C-alpha cells in the first residue's frame, strides 16, 4: 500500500517538437506562455493559456494548450483538472501523456473510498 510520500511526481515535460512548432494563431501569446513555463512561472502561464482557450482557438492549438494546462495542473497537484485536460489531448500526445495518467492514477486512486 503506497502512501503519497512513496509516489514521486513527474517533472514538467515540454513537448518534443516545441522548438519547431510555429503557431499560425495566437503566436505572441502562445510563445509567451511557453517562455513562462520554461521559467517555471506556472501561474502566469496558466492564465495566458486559459486566456487563449477562452478565445476558442483552432483545434491544433487547443490540444497543445490542453497538454500544457494539464501539465501545469499536475505540477500544482490539482490532479483532477490535470486528468481532464490530459484526456482531451490524449489522442495527439499519447506517448507524452501516458506517464502522467499513470502517475495521477497512482496518486488519486488510493485516496478513493472503496
């Protein structure tokens, strides 16, 4: 039976193609959010990404934003929100997301009442 202390949270993972990715929409805002993430300014990155999401960006950007929102919520230990955002972009970033989904499962499921 694992306690929370036994579970080591994962590090924040920037998408592998991020250096090559050039958004056609919301370029300044998106790039600012990525810079904030790289500087570990997760609160401002979260606000910037959520502001873009409210504008209903194209799907190609929505899935990337969802990945980063999920990862920020994961780092902030808001595992329920993190899980929801990871599920939204799972099809596009399956390889990157699986370790987080497994980690969230290991953290949350032991707490659920049986």
